[in-house]
C-alpha cells in the first residue's frame, strides 16, 4: 500500500489505465483484485502464482523472496539483503553475467530488482516466447549462484556508490535517524541501505555472503509470480522443470521483538548544507494484517487527515503556505512499524508551529469522529487508485509483490479491501486513541547546521 | 539498478515540477509492455491537425479505444524558450498556476476536494517549446473531471495566494531541492544551461531564482494571454471517451484567442570551440559528473535512429547491458551507473523511461556518470572520455550493433505500453512529423546498417565542444589536477584482470583536452541564481 497511497494521494500523479479492471477479470463483483489466478505449491516449498491477463504477447516474471533488511539480525550486517540482491546479478554456474545480460537483451526485456525491509524482488518483463529461456536463467542463479571474491568486492563499491548518490538528500538521513531513534531492538532500526560503516565493511564479508545465500535463497522463502500472456500449465511445467529440485532450507532469523516504547523521543540532525527545515512525527503502529480493522482504520486515517484534501494540508500548504511538503507514510509491513508524517517547513521560525498543528491533528481525532462522507470518498479513491494503476502486466505483478511477500496470495488484497469497507468513523477514532499516544511518539528534525529552529531534539551526528 | 526503498519519498522531497506531472515517477514501476492493439476507429491525424494549426485553430491527436479510462493531454506549443528576457520562469509559473491553482469558479482547495474521490489529478510539464497538461479519469467521471480542468485552463482564477504558493515552490525547488538535495540532477540541469549559453534554451525551465523573485501575477497573465492561443494548442485524447467528446473539447477551447504565434522553431546554438569544464563547489560526499554538447539531430532527422542506437549501446538509461556501465561500474565498481542520451532527459534519477512532450528543435548528446568517490573523480572523467574517444575511433562492432537493434526494436513497445504514454508519443510524432513511434522505430531500425551507425558516430560525436559539469567538495584541488594533467591512478579493494589494469595505466594519464582557462569553479549559490 505504501507505493499506492503515496503515489495516488501525495504525489497526486495522473494515474493511468483501468482497462483490465473490466476487460480482464471474471467475477469482478466487489473484489479489488479481479484477475483470476492460480496458486501451485511445489513439494520443496516453492510457490507459483499465475495470473493470465489479456495484455498480449508479454509476460512479467516476478521472483519474490521474503527476506529484506528485517532479517539482518547480526551486528555489522545492516544493508546485507540489499547488497546481496546486487550479487544476484554477478553470475551463476551456467551463466556468466555477460551471458545473462545477452539473454535479457535479446528478449528486449526490462529487468531489475529492489529490496525493502521485508522483501527482495527480482523482476523482468519480456516476450512470452522468451519465458523458458529466462525462467531457466533465473532458476540457475537462485540455486547455483557463483561469484568470485574479486567480483564481490567490486560490487561492494557499487553499493557504496548507491549510498553516496542518495546521501545528498536530507531525507535519506532523516529516515536513518528516525529508525534508529524509534526502534531499539527490532531490525527496523536500520534502513534497507544500511549504515555507512557496515557498507564500508561489506568488501570483507564474502564468506558471510555465501552463508546468507544458503540461509535465505530457499524455496520456502520464495514465490514466483507470472503475469500476462501465459497459461497456468505452461508456467507450472517450467517451474517444475527448472525449480523443482531446489532444496528446502532450515534457517529462520530470530528477529527480536521491539519492546513497548514508554517515553516520547526526539532527535535533531544539523545538516552541513543549506536546506529548509524537515520535520517527521512518527508513532509506533501495527503490523500488516488483512483482517485488522485497526490497520485499515489507520490507512483511511492517513489519507483523511494528511492527504491533499485534508484540513491540515489545506491549512498548512494551501492557505498559510508554511509548508511545501506534507505527506504521511504508513507501510504494510511484516512487523509493527511507524506511522509517520513528514513536513518541509519554509520558515525555520515556524517549525514549532507546524509540529503543534500536526500533533493537534492526531490529538483531535482521538475524540472527534471523521465525517462519513470523507470516509466513503477515501474508500472510493483507494479503490480507483489501485485499479487505475493496474494498467499492464508489469504493473499488476508489481502491485502484488508486497502482498505476496507478506501473505503469499493475491487474496490478501481482497480481504484488505473488504476490511476497509467495515471500518467506521468510531473505529478510526479508537485506532487513533490506541496508537497516537505521547509515549509512543518519535519526532526527528533536520535543519542547516547552526540554524536555530524550535522543537530541537537530541542532536545526533550531522551529515554523514 | 537494484535500488532500495523510499524513492518516492525522495522524489517527494525534490518536489515542484517533479511532483506535478509524471506518472512515471511512481516508484519502482517501469512502464510496461504494450497492451492490446488499438481497435481500428477513425482518428483525425496529422494532415488535418496541421491544416487546423495553420488556420489558427486547435489541432488534435485522437486515440480512441474501448478502455474505460480517458487520458487527456492538452499540449500548448509554447514553453520556457519563450520566456521574455528578465522574466525567466514565467512559462513554468503560468503552467503551474493553471494546473495547481483555482479556476474563477473554484478555489484550488475545492478542486483538490473534487478530484479526491475520483483518484484524479492534473499534471503539468513546461519545457522549452512545449507545455503539457495531462490527466486520466475513469469514463464515469469524465464529464465532471473535464468541466473542472476545462475551467482551470480557460477560466483561470489567477489568485494572489495561489500565485504566491507556486512561486515559492519554484524558488524552493531551485534553491533547496536542486541546489542542495540532489547532486546528480543539479549537475545535469546545469549542464543543459551551459550547453545552450546565449541561446533561448539557456535557463532552467523553472527560471532563475532572481527572475522568479521579481515575477508578478501580471507577468503570468500576460504570458497566458499571448501564448495560450488556439493556434498553439494540440488537443490529445485517448481511451473510451464518447464520440462527441472531441468536438465538444474543440468547441470549448475555441474560446481561447484565435490564431497566435505559429509554433516557433529555434536555431542550433553556437558553441564556442574547445572543451569547457565547470566544477560546482558544494559540501557533499561524492562527485557527480555530466558531459554533453548540442546535436542538430532530432527525431525528425534521418540520422536519429542511428544516434539513438549509439546512445543505447554506450549507455541505455538505467540498464546494465550497456558499454559504459560495464566498463565503469561492473568492471571497476566506480559508481552506481553510467548512461548516455541523444535527447534531453530530465529527472532521470526518478524515471526508468523518458517523459513524452519534451519536443525540441535542438537536442543534446549527453553522458551521465553517477556520483563517484572524490578521489576517483579525475579518473572517472578520464575513463569516460577514453571510452567515448574509443567509440569515435573504432565505431561499433557488428555483433553489438545487431544486439542493440533487436533490443531497441522491442523496447519501443515498452516505452509506449500505457494509454497515456501512447498518447504522449503520438503528440510528439506530430511535432516531429514522424510516423507512430513503434512502427517508426521498427522500420527505421530494420533499414539501419552498421555503416550508417558508424558514419553517424564520426559525423556527430565530437569532443572539441564538449561541456562538462562536476559537482564536488574540493573543487580547487580537482581543477588543479585537471589543469595540470596530474596522473590519477586508481586503486581497488581486490585484484583486477590484467586487461583492466593495462587500460587503467592508459586512463590514469589520459589527456583531457581542455585549456586551463576553460576549467572554472562555480559556487553552488550562483547556479540558477
């Protein structure tokens, strides 16, 4: 939901395509995800989800591994899941990186991968006639990855380059400091990119990388999603042929629970370069569950209270013009994470005011009921927004991937939207009361070094 | 490639023009393969449109289909190259105020409220010669949606508070987001400015900080009156709109002043001979590098497919298959990626595919080297020039040529995979006078030979007018090293193959052919000032 909500409600981009919504699916009914799909489980624990569509000739292949920075439980290993994703492009027993690139190039394929807290996703879109060759190459790297210590060290430098390119943006640092302030034990305390010191140590972690592969790149962590011009039988035959002998593993990361937060926390980042002050207000929030009314209530609240048509947005951004960015972020994650509101404040003297207005908004909804019409409009918007985004095979597979990592079935989206339908204004108020408490709050500010802003918190180290 | 979370939030903090316009900025999702072929239905196409434009009436590009979605793109053939001197930024501010301000009958707050349940928006994009307004809505909401956006464009509110907000967004975009929050986009945008020094393209599309601060609402009104004319408008519609819809839109937009300046075409810039390097000094961890120069080849030119193929070979955007990426990143771990372009490609950091409706009469050849560690900046510059010079000297090989041609032929489907993108490309095809994009690419690529490509390389790729922008912390030391030609050996954290080490030996003293007075340091607060 993170991408959808941010894209639809915050960036307010014109969304494209709802065509498949009515053309493709059988049993449209009130379901959100209207495509027929099948689930096949192999004996080794690998799951295949096939979604035939009527976008012809092309297939999107997503390989979703339910491992991310959340699984990085050992000290000094932050960022490893993401780094490992890079290594997956460095060759396997039967394909050099060059041979692999050649196959994808011939297929005119778009291919890439990404890592988040909870998942690593490898994806490609290409002509259906290339499905077997690409499945075969993909299966090889997941089972027989092979790279030299030299390649490993070189790739570690590219990852450092990725950190460096992101580091000019104050938001990267805000995100890092927010996490380490709000979480003390759970692995959400570090970003997916990882700490700089751990990234700099990555070249020395070759042996650990082999261990990482053995632990997590296993069928029980993995779901293959095939969307497009394909039949279940074809996808299943290829999956059995190339992935059938993959061996199940035994490892489970022991991810520490985050203890209850008992005091409000703050942090301030002095920034070396001139910038506008940034402010983030976060509360500890629940983990994903498609049947949780609380989670559904917070999703709706996020949009009602902080979306573009919210009173706060209209006040701070449009009328008073004290803020040029206002956005809320509440992800659907495997473990409890944060409900965060970000603001960029135009005048350093107004940071305290803006913080108070944000806090007041949280506070007010603990007693006031939100307007029923607004609740209904938000449900309509979420449904439209989701459906309008499903405008290609790649977009459909991409929208499924986060939920596949969490629940291994597209049905979770339908259940989630069913839950949205049941949420009342009182449910939203109750969820606000339960989660938006002072003692579970963390506020992070960032401002140009030497600049005096209201609402300074504990000062952490400056710009990298 | 292979990125982490939060791209969207980072994009959000870049704000302003980015947030306004582009579906492609939506996180990691790349545009996807082409959907069902369009049903054959009558469309008005180029000849009619051109005749209309000549008659000073709106032209149109129609792409009807059975889709329940309707995409609207209203393209005005005017843009930031028409900013009057001293009023740089007025074209963008006008577009921003139209798309993010109220109409006479509705405040912007009311418009946002009305769009909300439809999950609709109205984006804008102002480039040198084109200003595009775009949105998509479900056909159920079309009438309501259209009535709002029609009034936004035809009956703008031009309120002082909306003006103050979009102006402050524009200033903060240049001063904070671009200057101080994203070295790569900073370097690229500054490169575009210096490539076109003295030309109407020379300033950033958003204007300059000082000109923006002087602009008034009357300036915006004036620009609107002069440029938002029937003759400058091309109406783009796609999807399942009712049959009478195009005629209604045309009739509504006939309320714009008739006639108007014919679409301007701008001359090629005159670039002073010799390489020039500008080093932006800024407190930052890494060193961003961009290189480029103007080319007379646009999509309308017979050699465009050849040059597009060369750029794809040298550095297909965000792809790991291309040459620079393989040599600089994969073999040496210098940075996160290395790409090349034959067209203006803004916001590359956030998009896998280019935005349509950036048609220009003058284009650029450009190389984007993602940030490197400062101690490797000189080496990275030399390595880039080494590979570039080698391409000019040796040309492409047959096997590389064939592979890239196949890739590009299929890839044109990816670029036009959604209805909105197809409409955008159709509008661009109209501008350039080329056939529908995928067939244009398929046919021109099938006719192309290796000899054509290598001739185009020799004819258009030059070093003697190259402009280079680097963004770094210790600009003086970098300038000194470049001017003196100090050797720049590179060290690695692991053993490298002999061929790489041998090549490094050449690169570490490779001549950067620039005269000392052409290597200058620019304090960051002077950029876009």
